[in-house]
């Protein structure tokens, strides 16, 4: 049996498919850069919830190798790009799985790292440090730094003041697989945390790799709000505000990571997704006073600089 590459990854992990009587996936996660133990633990949690994720068949944690069950090779993103009419049922499955994750995850979410003030602030700093300063050579004036910090305060407060649940943390179209049974197959869950209830929902519906019409996003978000026992306790407008601001925090983080992948890791393929990612912020910023500076800054300075670089 000759292993064949199974997927690419933004981290140091590599995946290979081994075909035999049963197809399996080998994860190669070099210990100096990666720790397999969270993957093994979260896999057990998801199995306990009845969700469809790779099962760990064998593990060599010291050398960073895992043998995993195979969920196939059809990502949500690929399936929808080929047949857009598949989006509605696939996304309903993904939202229903997320509802299960948050409900059944209550039993174990306290075992996860917390999405705390320090982590939230570090993530938004990636936009400032890696995309603006490192990639685009954009400097912040003293006044802009002040307004930037005020914006970060609002985003962090928004995240910390939401109900805290089991958060996958990368729940989007490249990490969800189309499966014949118990759809979707859920990948890349090793960074799970206890965090805000809207985080995974906004990762899914305001995806960095595919964009949906505003009306469709609203319809899916309100379905989640209606059927989540936790989210339904919040007024619709409050929930949508939290959803929107959580998206801004995530999109700042993602845009910064895409730039870091180029400059630190030599991976340039993600830069093409930065305009779409920042476009979500520009779209939503006029609705919320706390985002006015950020929306204008991105529109007037960051996006033009990106176009110039490309």
C-alpha cells in the first residue's frame, strides 16, 4: 500500500490516505510543532456526542502519528462549487450538528481551554501586526492606535459576554465533509475551546472561502437562534449583534493568519481570500458605531494597499 496525499493544511500537519480493505488516514504531526493529544481528546468528545468525526484507530503520540478513520474526500466547499443547489440541505445538516455539539458539549466544555481575554486580543492583533504592518507596511498613527484599541475592547467584551459553549473554532466549508451517513463529517477540531455561542455559527455562515447572500445568512442564523435552547433566551436583535461582532473578531484573526502563513510559513495561497474576509467587516461596520473606524480604515487603507500589492 502506497500512501497518497489526502489534503493540505494551514498548519504543520500532513495527511495521507492508505487504501486497503478499509481506507484510513495517517496524520503526520511533527511533535516540535504539533501536539496530537488535543486531537485525540476532542475526537473522543465528538464521538460521545454522536457526531461524525475521524476516530483514532492507533496513536504514536511521541512521534506524532495517528491512524484515523476516513471520512472521504468531498469537502462542503467543493461539493457546493460543483452543485450550488446542494448548499441548503448541506448547511442545514451543519447547523443541526452544531446545535448537537453545543448541547451535548455542555458535559465536557469545562475541560477545554477558555477563549479568554488574552487569546481573543492576541487573535485580533494578527491583523494589526501581520497583515497591516508586516505585509502592507501600514503604520498606525497615535489616534488610530487609540481607536483600534477601543474597537478591540468592544469585540472582546462582545465575545466574553455571550453564553459560553463548546466551540470547534474552525467550523467552515473546508473542514466539513459530505458523508452518506450522519452528515457532515467534522475535521480539524483539535483547537476546540469553551467560548461564545455565535463563534462557530459565524465561521460557517460568513466563511472566508465562500460568501452567501445576506438574506440567506440571516435565514440560517435565525434558524439556529430558534432551535438553540441557549441562544433562544436572547432577543433576536441582541443575538444578531453578537453574531455580527463575533464575525468581525474572527475575520480580523483570519486575515492576519493568511498574511502570517505567507511571511512565516511560505504559504501564499491564502492571500487571495483576504479581500473576501475583510469585505464582511466593511459590509457590517456602518451598522455599529464601535466599528466605524475599523470599517473606514479597511476600506480606505487596507483594501487599496492589497490591490496595489497584487
